[in-house]
């Protein structure tokens, strides 16, 4: 699974890969245009020197009047404009492709996360937010900078060496000796840089998760006198992050030093050779004829551009180290949140799913589990399980914790892949109707989520698209959940602002508001409840049970609970221990 996730996030699509290679070639071509530019400059200066030394100022003035230098300058300007155009095209194209890859990576992670069961374990929100923001952002420089530089590196140095060798084989040999040392040392340093970058990203994830968790629980920490200890923990985490950042910077500065050293040595050796050749102290290194002023200047102008792609590649190598480390962390994240997340068949389009939702799910639906076998993490949860739920029937799933109550509800919503058997809703495969069903179900959890915003906005999240609603409907839903008096006591009523996760309300109050929100989904044909009264006092649990009785009336309902008060509601109770073991209803154990 981790390898598949890495491929899904880490590899651009075929068209994007071609676009990145094209941007690299454009950068290479723009660099190669410097060769004719350098040639024109050396020719012009050589001619000016010859005219100045031969005919003096009059000869130079005659050359200027003749327009030869004007043509050279015009050609230089045209080549410069063309180089600028190609570089802009390459950089803008690479930026667009990198942005697409980042967007697709975020979309892929979010799609995997939403296919995860709401009751399943999930990474800390701070860590998840850090990975889907900072670590996905690190993919941009990797694709935008590093991959185009690889293509550029394949073209420019070789072409410059060949052109330099035409005039001086010794200058080309100097470039060949000094040039490859840069990638060799960068590769050695890059191994350490990748490890340091991965450790730093992991430290950033831990720091982000710690800060967000401490902020969300700040009130509790203050009440229990743990604020000072929390300050120490945050201070220690910040210090670890600082030290990690300095380690990464130390490696970056070391690589820059190595890069500048070898490039400076290569250019210096070429300059020394050209200078002594023009002075006549060195008589070798060419193909017979001595090195002229124009040829020597041409070699010197090409030498820095021989090292330019190597320097750009070395600088982008840090982006590669950070990008590869981010890919591994993102792959681990997907492997963590998505091993049991099924993929809906690709052949089912959104239009077809909508049609199934309208035509295939009646109100209320029938449910049938046929020979269902499910294995999670190597543990057999269900074995040849059969269960029939008639339309409009209320079924209570009883049993101790770990008997599979929540898992059965997850299977119904398509959150797990079955090893054997089938689940049918009104004769349609549960996987086929999973998407529409999740949008057309009343889900009541033991840990409901409220969001930052007004209480009214939270209630409206339960309303189906296109369904008209007024304030009386909101108060009716609150009345059903036993939360009307609670809301009327709030300072601003329905306009009262709630914090993230219902901050400002107690657990029981959050449960009542969530039940009222569920009641706003009036057209839902199915009710699923997972331990709706867990952790509640008797009065709050009684309010929730009364609301459940109203919501389940006329709807097919499955309620997982071990609360005796819930199990006393009208309906059929099934012991999930026997059912999960394959004991059929009505059969002797």
C-alpha cells in the first residue's frame, strides 16, 4: 500500500512528465544560446583590438561607421531577448506543472481520508494539517527546480566542453576534471541532507501537532494546573526544531562552499591557462595554432556557463532532498489512514451514482448481509455473517466492546472491503450506493464533531442541498433533541458562536446539538447510531433516547449500544458476538 501511495503522489502524470522534460530542454536551449553570444562578443572585441592596434583610433572609428559592430550588437540583443523568452516559458511551465502535482497530491490525501471510517483512528489533526500543507508544499520546489535542472544538465556542459575543445583541448580537459567533482561531492552531502531534512520535517509535524493540541485543550490545562508544564514541553519542542533547522542549514552552507570552491578553481585554471598562452609562456593545449585573443576570450566567457548548470543542479539538490523526504512522509500518511479504505468502482460516475440514489434507495430501505466475512489487520471480525433488516425496522446491535458493532456500521457505509459475501441495500450492492448513501443517512456518533461558527450554521450542515428550511424548523429539531432550553439560555441564542469541536459546550450539550443537527436531515431514509448515550448522565441520555425514538420512527435504523436504556427501545436486539461468529439467527449455538 505504501508503494502504491508513493507512486500516486510522487510521480507526475505522463503529460506532466513530458512538460517537465520540455521545460528542462527549454532551459538548456536558452543556455546554449550563450555560445553564439559569447562568440559574437569575442569576435567584436577581437576586431576592436585588432583595429585599435593596427590603424589606431581612425581604424576603430571606421569599423563603427561601417556598421559591423552595430550588426553584432543587434544580434546580441536578439539572442538575449530569445534567451529571456525561453527562460520565462520554462520557469512558468515548470511552475504550472508543480502546482498541478501539489493540488493532485492534496486531493488524493483528502480523498483517502474521507473514505476512512469516522470511527477509525486518525492522525492528530495538527500532524495531518502539517503534512497536507508544509510537506505538500515541499513537492513544488522539487518538481519546479530539480527535475528541469536534470534535463538542463544533460545538454549544456557537454555542448560547452565540445565547443571549448574545438579551440583548446587543455581548457576542455580542465573543465572535464573540475566539473564532475561537483555532482560527486553533492551526492555525498545530499545523502546527509536527505536524512536531516526528513528528521526536520518529522520534528515540524510533531511541533505542529503539539501546538494545535495544546491550544485546543488550553482551558483544561489551566484548570488542572498543567499550563507551566505545557510551556516547558513547547519550549523543549521549539529548541529541538531550532537545532534541527541549524543542522539542515549547516549542510546547506557546506554544500555551497564545496560548489563555489570547485567552480572557482575551474574558472581560475582556465583563466591562468589563457593568460599565459596569450603571453606566450604556454605553447601547448591547442590543435597546432597558438591561442588568439578572440579564442581565449571565447573560452573564458564559456567557462562560467559550464559550471552554471552544475551550480543550479547542486542548489536544487536540496529541494530534491526535501521533496523525497516529503514524499516518504506523505506515503506513510496514506498507508496509515488508507489501508482499509475501499475504492469505489471507477466505472460508477457521479451521474450514475446520483441516479442510483434516486431510483435504488427507497424510503425506508431493506438491508441484507449475506455470508459476510471481514478481516482487519489479520483479525477475523465477521465469519459468514447473515443479517436481514426489514424496511422501517429498528435493530439494536448489542455486545461488548470489540465485538464489531461499529465495524458493521462501517461496512454498511462502504468503509471496508469484504473478504467474502455481499451487502445489499434495497437489492443494490452497498459499494454501488455507498457514495449517495453517505449523503442520505442520519449518522449519530458517540464523538460528534461541531465546527467553528454559529450554532445555527452547525445545525444547517445537516440540511440536504435544495431543501428549504426556516428558523421554526431549527427550533423543532432542538426541541426533539432536548436542547431547546439550552439554546435559549445562551447569550445570543442560535447566533452564539462555537469554537472548534464545540468549544464552549459540555459533552452532553454537544451531543444534544449534534442530535438536533441529525434531525435536520428530514429526507434521510436510514438511521445509524454508534453508542449514542456513551458517557452521558441519566438526564442527557434520556433526552437523546427520546430524540432517537422520534428519528427512528418510519426509518430503517441500526443502533450499536450496550446501554440497557437504549436496548429497551422498541425494536429487535441482536447479540453481535454470536452473529459475528457465524451463528445464524434462530439457530442453536
